[in-house]
């Protein structure tokens, strides 16, 4: 749909009017003690709820309310995610499905429970009859996250019992979405290839007997083939992104929308919209784009001084997107280390050796070492900065030959497990609609009749 020139000029005037009428003096936030972004003055999050699903640990609080940095930990239902991953490695097994089971039901599955859950996931990967043709192929999208959100909402129409709020029915809906997200994203990508890139489209049938990571690689590749190491590192990425506490933007969205007593599909589609944002799930793409520029402008990737100098340019807003941000560095909670980055970095090295990308891997390691010093110096901050998971996730996806437009959808394929757990938790333990306050600072005005307006 296009907008004619007359309407474009009118919209331009309206946008100027909106910009003139909606600014708010930053000093007012301090005057009224507004917690912008639901953040306290010391950077900690405002406590708005309780959860048993996951926890993100990056600091302790001292006796005077100060933040004391500690090595980062990520807990799923009280279990350290490192232990979950190490156990899977010991058994040479894929672990995302076990992770999803733990998040949904709060306990680690037995062999029998895991086998049955995996079978349920595998059998639910196939989309309903005519869904692919009618909901994906007939309305392709340039952005796969928008296609994914539409697919979630469209699933309502194919559900024979969409409005039943019972826990059993909501669990069924969530499990089906966990199973289908990889199919929805992969088919959305194939439609994009066909209609926006004029490339061949490959619609493979999902395979019920393999893991989510294996199935996704099978669906997006023309020949459907992958190595075990490729699938294992994608499985690791799915585990690490599956949950991150109730306060992250998309999980909070699930709680907020679910608290209104709406259906599962509406709540999850809203979370997809949240995750799409570059301040949330879209951040790993910014890392890869930044690294492209650094590699293009640093002649010797092994020269730490050349690398440091270009990072100074980025931090001083002289290069890349001129925001002063070095993407992939820093986190709202993690201080000394992001456990997800450490685990992914470990596997990334093994994949880099297989893919003959070890020089680039070492380049990323150098960025990780130098960037915190640059940020602290340029921004005159004493805040501890560490690499976050986004520094390595994009690099890993690149080595897996996964197109960039699928980076954020992969995040969604993973996080649907955490979103589902938070959805169920809100239904069971919530009970009140979210209704925070906004203070109106617009002065009262006398009404002007339409024939007197200028």
C-alpha cells in the first residue's frame, strides 16, 4: 500500500505537531520520582512481581544499598544452567527440550518423561492443514519477526478451543507453540527468499524424531543437512536464550498482557513484538554489523593497538552508528561476567576450528578484552563491564551460515519456552491486572469550538 503525495505532506505536518506537543522535560522525572524504564536510580530493576521460573544474578546488594559485582549466574527453576549444559554434554545429548520441560513444569524430567515430552514436541511441529499456504505464502513479510507474530495470532483461528483458560489447555497451546516456532520462522524465511530475494524456496517437512536445533537447520537449508557440532552449538544457543527472569522486556510483556485475562496467542504475539526491538532481541544483529565495520577498517586483526584505536572511535561517536555504544558489551544485571557469553564462547572456538574461522574468533576475543577498558575510559565510568551473549551469538550464527534475518527469530524459537512458563505462572499466581501509574503533566486548557480554531 502506498500513500499519495498529498497525504505524505499532511503526515509530515502532523509529525511535526506531535513532536512539538509530546516532549517531556527530563527534570520532571526526578521531581516526581519516576522510575524511568522501571529502573531505580542505582540501575537495579523496580520490583513489580515474584517468579519461580528463572533468575539472573550479576551482583549482590551491600548494607548501604550499593551493588557488589559477582560472577554472573543464570538459574532455571533454581538450577544453574551450567549444570544443565554440562550434564547434556556428558551424555552427548541435545538439551533444549529438557530445558523447556524444566521451565514449564518446574522439575527435571526422568528419561520416560523426557521421551514423552520430546515426542509431543516432535509431533506438533507440523503446521495445521493449509496454514503454510494461506498464512505464510500468501502474505510474505520482509521481517520474519512480524511474520512470526502473525503466525502466532493466526494459530488462534486453527485452535478448536482457543479461549479456554484452564491450565491444561494453556499448557497444550504453549507446547504446540514451542514446537511450531521453528517451523513458522523457517517457512517465513523461505517465503521471504522467494518473494523478496527472487531465490528458490525450499519447504521441507519437519522431522518429529530429531531435536529442535537439528530440525531448524534441516528446515532452512536447501539440502537439509548439518553436522552434529553445528546442531549442538545451536542447541546450546537455544538453551542459553530460553529464559532470563521475569523482568526482561518480552517476559514482562507476557505477564502484563496475560494479566488482562486474554488468550495465549495474543500474549505470545505481543512478546514477539517486544523481542523484535533492537534494544532487546535484535541486538545481536547490531554486533555483527559493528564487527563488519571494524574488520573493514582495521588492517591487522592481530594488532591490539589498531583494534583499540577503532574502538575508541566508536566509543567517541566518531564511527559506526555514532551512538557511542560498543555492541555486545555490558548488561543491565551481569557485571563481572555473563555466563551465557562464557559458555557460547567455549563452543564457538570448537566451531571456529571446524569452519577455519579461528582468526576471526581470536579477533572477537580481543574485542572482548579491550572494549571494557575503552568504555570505562571514554565514558569516565567505574562500572564493571563484561561481554554479553550477543557478542558471540551473531558470530556463531554466521559460522553456521544462518542468514542475519533469522538471528532474532532464533531468539524467539528459544524464548518461547520461558514465555510459556511465565504465561502459566501469571495464570496461576497473578490474579490482578497490571495497572501502574502515569502522572499527567499537561495543564488544563479551555475548550475551543471548531469554528474558532486557527
